[in-house]
C-alpha cells in the first residue's frame, strides 16, 4: 500500500506563492487585452482571465522536469509552470527574442527546459502528447509525471477517450486536468456536451470535480493526483468548474458582429467569484499576510509586466527565413 503525504492543505508560503503567480498571470493577460484592443499585437490572443486557480493550483506541485501540455488558451499554463514572462511576451509579439523565436505566437508557446511541451491550436491536441511524455517518463523510470490541461470542448474529441484508455492500461504517470469554463468557443457547453465530463473518466480512473475558482481546492485535488502518478498508481482525472471571464478571443466583438452568446449578468456573477480576490480575502482573514505585503506583491508584479512588455516591443521581428529551417532541416545549407 502506498503511503500518502498529509494533504492538510498548502503552507502559508505556498499560498503566498500561488497568490503571486495567479496575480502575475492576471496582470499579463490584462496587458495583452489592452494591447490587443489598441491593435499593437500582431495576432489574436485567447486570454486565461478567470481561470488562474486551475493552472497554478496544479503546477504548484510540479518539478521543473515534469511535463505539461496546454491549449490555445495557454499563457496561464506557461507562466504557472515557471515560464519566463519576457520570453512569452516577446513570442506573442512575434520577436526573435521570443521563447520560440517568434515563430509560434500566442497559441504555441513552449519551453522544453521548463517541461512545457507547448500550447496547441488544435482542440484536444495536447492529450496524446502528454500521454507520450508520461510513457517516456515511465520507461525512463526517472520519476517525472505529465499533466494535460484541456477544456470541456476537448472532452468531445475522440482522442480524449483513446488517451484515457491507453493511460489506464499502461498505468501512465499522467494527470488529466479538464478546465470546464462553460463554453466551447461561442457555444455554451451544455448545448454540445451531454452529461458530466468527469463521469466519462470514471470508467477508467479515479475522477474528482472541484471548484476551479478555489485554488486551495485545486491544490488538494492535484496533491492526490500527483501522489498517485509518482507512486506508479496510474492516471487521475480532475474536472475544475471555472469560467472564462473574457471572450473566446479578443477579436470576438468584431467576429460576432454585435451578436452575443451570454449575457452581462452571468459574467458579473462569475466575476464576483474571482479566484484571485477569493485567495486575497482568505490570506487577509487568516492573517497569513497583511494587506501591505499583498500590495507589495502587486507593485512588484506591475514592474515585471511593464518590463516584459517593453522588452517585447523593443525586440527585433522574427526572421521569416527561419521558417525554412523549421519545416525542412538544412534547407539553407
């Protein structure tokens, strides 16, 4: 029998670390929101605002050598796993100094040195990639695990069931992290997804549903899943119920031509459940940190975001000729 660690909850230091990381994600996404609105960005962005507790609550348990795969809404996962803000911002700005030399853009940020196998423009595209990483980790016996972040829309892809099946048969050290943000692009999930997503996973592995806007609840669920994965007990499924505060894409108003698929009241109600505001209130109520300390964190992050944006804007544009080398090895030899 495997001995579990005492999952009583995160320490004060861990709580403060998660607050800082969630706030960093939020402020960077807000900067990208504003820059997109003014036409500064060279491409589209899908923002993670409102879902920060999901990525941070899971990645708080991961080592740098562990693997994660992400989605088209991947900035939050990149930063939660320890990705460098300047490198990510430069990538989104299509600059040579970007983490993928400006060739991947917003939907494909990746950094193998941090275990970030990449965001993915294909819905459900990270599922099989994460399974491959988990299989490699099992063969190597190096203690690594893999986490696949995906949305409720990806649960309707065939690869979802295929990956759960093989992960269970091979007892892969893999965590399925479904961020159910209530929408599949412009369609409410209840109109395209039958039943409860977690029930699909229960046929294969332990599955749990948590409040995705409560970082402590996510942290606890992830603690158990990480323990199972590292001890060789196989995969675990977590469904985090959360909400996408911003639209599917920042160009959404133009794309919809003034149409709407949700009302402002719903957005306001979910905004009241903001995961960052909830954690801040908890830190103050439990006297884990005074307001002045949290304000200092805010000021520090403001500087990080400002510097990252300036770094991105000042960088040289990506080398278009690099595309030949990326597509065809030695094309310019």
